[in-house]
C-alpha cells in the first residue's frame, strides 16, 4: 500500500501520539465514502482528537506508553482522555480497516471459520453487523471483537471501545456511525452508508488484526 | 434564491407524495412555522428540509408506533407529548429516544425565526430579569449556553431551562431533555424555554466540524418573543411547554 497524504504531521516535543497519515488518497474509497468526508474526517475530526489527547496527557501521566495500551486506562484518566484517546485510537484503526473497492481481499480461512461458527456465513455476519450499526442511537461505533477466543458484535457510544473495559474484548473491525462519517453523502440514510461501506472493508487488515493480535490477547496497535 | 425555493417546493411535494408528514398517529409531525429557507444563512435550506422531513418525521413515526403497539404503553395513550416526557424512561430506550426526539424537534422549530425578525426581538423584561439574576447579564447567559453547546461530546442538546422560577443552562445526551426524570444523572425536572440541537445532522452540511460557528449563527435566529412567552406562560408556572 502506498502512503499518500497531504497532511503534514509534525510532532511537537513531548506529544504522546502522532496523527497517522491516511494509507491512501482522500478519494480512494469513492464512491462508498466521498473524498470531502475523508478529508474532513481525517484532517479535522481525527486530528482534533489527537491534539486534545496530547494536550491532556501533558497534565496526566498514564502508565501506558502507546495508544493501544492507553485504552485500558482511558476511563480512569478522565473524560478528556477517554473521549479523545478513544477517538484517536478508533480512527487510527478505521482508516486501515478500509481499502479501495476491490482491494480489500476476503476473510482468511481461520476468520471465516470463526464467523461461520457464530453467524453461519459471511452474509449472516454482515446482516447482523449492519443491523447493529444501524441501531446505534446517537454517536458511536459498531465492532467485531474477539472475546475469549470467539467472535462477537458489539456497539459502543461516542468514542468508547471495548478495550476500555477490561475483559470485554479486542476489536478487529469497526465502523464509525457518528453522523460526520456519512452525512455529507448519505444525509440520514445510515443503512445505505453501511451497505456501501462493506465494499471497502479491508479484510487483509482484519485478518491480520485477528490472527496476529486479537487471538493472542493483544490489542491492535495504533 | 427564488429558484432554490421553487426547487425545494417541488422536492417537498415529491417527498410528501411518497412519504407524507406523519399525521396518522397520536402525535402529529407539526409543520414548520416557516419555509425551509427562512433561517438562511444561519441554517441552510437543505438541512432544514432533511432535518424536518426525515429525522423529526422518524421520531414522530416511532413514538406513534410505541403508542399503537407497545402493550405497556397505556400510560402514554391520549397524553400530550410534553407530559409523557417526565416518566418516559420507564418505557425503555426506544420510547425515550423517540418521545424525546419528537418533543425536542417540535420545540426547536418554534424557538427559531429569521435573522431579520430575530434582530428586532429581545427577552421580555421578566425573562431579562431572570437572566440577570441567574447569570449576571444576557452576554453571560449566552457564554454559558454556548460553552455547554460546544462541550456536548457526541450527540445531544443544550438548553436554557427553568426550575422554581430560576434559570439554568443544562445539556443532555442524544434525544434526552430536562423534562425527563432520572436521566443525565438528575432526578429533578427542569422546563426548557430555549434549546439547541448539536447532533451533527443539525449543522454538518453547512458547518461540517465547525460547531462553534453554528452556535454563533444560532444566536442570530432566536425567537425571543417565543422564548419569553414560554418563560412567562409556562415554565415559570411549573408547566412544560406544549409543542
């Protein structure tokens, strides 16, 4: 994958975390997700979470030294760290969990087997996941997580994620259903956004998240 | 502008022909007191159209479904929308979310007006006195409300609300409102007289992530005549505002 981004990411001294570049151009996920949304979503929303997190962590001293490990402490460190640490993490994974239409591959044999064990088929899983994503009221995310070696679908409000609550699972796939993720192109039509989003899911990344991290009990790094 | 209005008019009729405003249940989707473009440039025409015809319509449709189909909903049958807010949480999240959404939006349209109308208005003497007492000044109240509106994380609302005749600025998550008992960590009920929707759908098409600009523009379209009336005739008498 080539790294193309026009966002200059200068890291100031002492910042806990650096905003990652998008792994592709703003327009790479068209027509599922429009270029303007990708630009705003990364350069404004994600960037703001990162900045506010870095500012907050100049006061608070976490035990974690990386963003993935920070999630487990996020709720203890106050709402600014929870909200912005969650936002920084969730979005870092989100960009990588997507790829241009036709470039995302398929679930690995191991992942497909695990999916079939719970939902019978890939289609069964997609239907259940789409339903969960559509049902989130207000801002939040829907996730595929690994918990006790098995797969589950969860949803979280705002910028929370399952890593924030000990033992509640490791996310390997997620969809942002905050309105900013889809409103410019889809307005209120979230089901249409979710349907189109499936075309840009980066299964190669999800497979990697599953086999090299979640199955080993390790959070996916950001 | 006239062309845009004509186009929106055609669009409205097309949507109405397909979906129609919600008028078949216990609660009615109230018409906007103005055209979709009336709040320009503070709130854009398309946002008003999508907001009213899809988001608001959906909440009204869903609360009517609760009334019609939920066998536990007898407590809200034939009760006004402003009255059911108080104990709505007992009927579960679907009822609360949609009763709240229906009320909040029905309320919201009425406290907004055009830039030119709003510029001729100000709080009534009684409302201004209450503002001065609670905040020190009109500007201090605006500052407090704006901060609350900016600080909502995720979806929610900011409110100017009354308890025992006194004014407070509060915020609520999702489609909750201060009339609801036992939400947002509060057992007490406050009566809103002014509110601002800060769900992204309320501003994203025009303002994108720039919520602060939307909040600034909001102050130019407040219908202070309505807000004053709500204060004097309802809230300061302990009555929720009917919508």
